[in-house]
């Protein structure tokens, strides 16, 4: 068997084997788990992967969970096929390799990264400027503390007041040091670690706020961008980490759209669903909007279209202004209609990564702003 | 070598970002995004929980901020505890989180009969006598 055939054959066999294994063993185990009759290892796996199972099984029948499990299999199959195809093309097509390298290896200027560094780490301070007071307040409710998996694995309990203060100083301090370009790689890693710790503590009360995710992903990747700056003396830098941040943000929107279509289908954007959500969230503007049939028909479809097509920003830079304006409108509307998020939403702050800030550097120099070193 | 490391980091990051979408669950710090993705006709979206306590035989609605917790999180917890059949445990934890001097705590569940929340059935689902 030649190399090309192996690259096709192996993933296909693996995916088929998994589907067979799921149909013959895992699917029946879900029915058993629903009636509390599954083997211990499977119950443990469910607690680990799907902690809401105990709550949801009181509300839904077994078909709900079987359909969810089927979804996992479908999604896994589709994602595996996409990854395998990309891998196959990388190994077999020189043209594809060149295009892939072109996509990832976009150069960016050190000035752009310097402006982004200042804006991004100031944004991180801004989104959690009140983290210390919130950590202290939540201490009263520590009886409800149920650490997220990562904190559970690290055996991190809810911090006492002094520990909360140290965490906040560590977080804000490391962000500020990156802003002032003091050992930026080291302190950007530290600030990402503290950010995850702070978020982990807030999310350990059984409710996760998804609003900070793009900035968190960016915080995890940004140290690589600062490392790129450090390792070269040239003004131009290989900006692949910046590209990776923008890809992650675009993927988040795309996955949101897919999630809606896969779970609710076209009903998810129906006028009735939208109107019901407006009534449930009960905001003044939302209640006015709920009376308008045309808007209740158009808005959910437009929101889905925006989420599904945001990814175009990666391939058509000319659409940048239009897509980012649509994004700002989308988040402002979500805030006004559903009271979710804020007017200055962290997702909107993450749009800074789509802008080339090189143009700002000369102006900053005139103003003698030394942060942009 | 450097190129391989770069693509290894890119691939690993993308897998981690996509994994919650595939498994339909949050794997903090990597999250699943599904705002308004679930079908709307589920009971959880037509119900509300309220915690109250008695002072001088007068029922007062509890403000979650007194326990240092936001409204959304508090009632999300209430729903979780209720469906896990741990409503009394929830009231005990609430009572221990505040300094309110009361002898009776109640958890109430309101189920709306229509989409506009004009009519509803209210029932006390747990009661804690101290």
C-alpha cells in the first residue's frame, strides 16, 4: 500500500471502528446510566465529561441523552474528517502547503504588536478590575463552591481574603508589567495563569460565563507573539500567533452558529422562539421588539447569518469594517434585548486583534508615549 | 523543526478550542458556546425560583446579593439543587451564608403557564425550619 492510500485508509478505519464501538457498547451504556445501572467506570466518565447529567436526567427522558450522544459522534466524525483531509492535503499537495504557509505566516510589525500589547493587557485589567471585591463577596457563599475540573485537579480551594488579595495583585500586577514591557514573555504567561485562576474561581459556582472566552484564548496565545518579538531584531515579525488568535475568535462564532443549527435546526431562529426569549429576558426594549413581527422574524436570522459568516473576515480583509461593525451591533443588541453581557463587551474588545495598529505608532511617538517600545 | 513546533501548537490549540463543541460540554478554560442554541420549549425556560424567609410571620423575598452572589448564579444554583433533589441542602447553605435571623426558609418554584409570564403556578418545593 502506498503512502497516499495509507493516509486515507487509516483515518477511515479508525472513524468506522469508533462508530461501531459506539453503536455496540457506548450507546447501550447511556440507557443503563439513565436508570442508574451502568458500570462504575462509565458513571465516573459521565461525571467527568457531563456533570449536568444528574440534573438533566430529572427533566429529560432517555431519548434526549441518546440524541446528545449521537451528536457527539456526528461532530467527532465530521471534525475528524476535516482534520484528516487537511493532513492528507498537507502531505500530498505542494500547492496546499504553500497556501497553508501563506495563511499562517502573515508578517506583522513590532509596532502593531506593541500597541496590541498595551491595549490587550489594559483590557484584561479593565474586565476584572473588580475581581478582588467580587472574590471577597463570594467568600460568603463558599458553601456553594464546587471547583471546575481544572481547579479540582490542582486541589485549589476557595481563597481566604488575604489569598484573594494576593491573587488580584498577581493578576493586575503581571498585566501592568506587560503593559510597561517588563519581561513581557514571563509576565504574560503569569497573567494568563492568574486570569484562568480568577475565572476558574468565579465559575466554580456551577455557572460559567462565556463572555470572557475570546480574551482568555488570546491571553493563552499572546505570550507566543511576544516571544516572536523577542527573538528577532527585525521590525517585521512572523505573526502566526496573532493569526491563531483571530482564527480562534472566528471559530467561536462559527461554532455558536453550528451549535444552534445542530440542536434546534431552523426552529432555533423562528419568530416564536425569538419572541419567547424576549419575554423571558424581560427588558424594556425587548418587550417593545416582541410586538413587531417583522423584527422578530428578521433579527434571529440575521444574528445566525452574522455568526456563521464572521469567519469570512480571515479570508476577505476588505470585509473587516463591515463584519466588525456588524459584531458590535450584534453584542449591543444582545445586551439591550436580553441584558446579557455589557455595552463594552469582552467579545467586542477582542476585535482589536483584527486591526493593524501600526498607524497609531507615529502619533504615539509624537505624544512621547514610551509604552510602545 | 521550528515549523513543525509551530504547526503542532496551532493544531493542539485548534483541537482544544473545538473539543468542547464536539463533546457538548465545557472543559474550562475551553468552553462550549451555545447561547440560545437549545430548543426553547423546555420547562426550565418557563420556570423561576425564589427564596424567601419569615420575619415576624411576614414573608420576605431573599436578595442573593446578601450572600455575595449574583442573582443569575444564585437561581441557577437553586435550579440545579432542586433537580438534584437537594433543595433542603440548598436552603441550609443559603442560611449559613448570611446573618439573617429567621426560623424559616422557603424555596419556591414558579412555573409560567404562558409565554408572556402573565399566569403562573407557585409551589413551595422546600422548607427549612431552624
